[in-house]
C-alpha cells in the first residue's frame, strides 16, 4: 500500500466528506459556545499575535513566555494572520483552533488508512468526530504546546 492516493478518488471524497462534517461540527460548537470559552493560555497567544501586528519593539523570539514553546509561537503567527483577515475577534481564535483540529484529523486519517485500511479509517473518523465530550470541548483550543 502506497501513501500516494492520487488515483484513489473514492478515498479522497470520503476524507473530504469527513472533513466537512468535522469542520461543521466544530463550527457549531464554537457558535454555540459549547467548547472551552477562552482558556487563559489561548488569550496569551492572541496577545502575542496582536503584538506581532502592532509591531512593538520586542524581538519575536521574546514574545513567547516559555523558551521551549515553538508550537505556541507558530499558533500566534496563525492567529496574527487570522486577525489580519477577519479581525481581532473570537471567531479568529476559533478558526485557528478548527484548522489545527483538522490538521490533526488529516494526519490521523492518513495514518490509519495507510496502516489499517479504509474501513478502519472510517471508524477512526467516526470516533474522532463523536469522541468523549471533554475531547470535543477542548479540541478547538489553539495553544500550540498541546493539541
């Protein structure tokens, strides 16, 4: 089994249908405020994003409050981009979180499909979308240091 699925249009269609369901579900959670509403560290990533936009005279590598936090700094960069596109608001935070969730889902789908087959990938996608409530609430956070 090869990782290249360019000739597998059915697999791509299935993946995109699961992706659409995932994005719709997470968007509903965000709009209904059924997810974790503004966890403290998430707002700090937004503050770093705002600092990037405003151009304060601090080196970028000093904006992250932990020296080991490359992922959080990456998320801050994504949030800065989202702030530029749709404004500095709650939706920008959630869109970055949903994008991060989708990236993990994509990796998960590819891994399960490659090693265990398409049927297992469908079951894994179902479990990913309708997993435990704690996972569902926290998976739209965009911290960078943890999922």
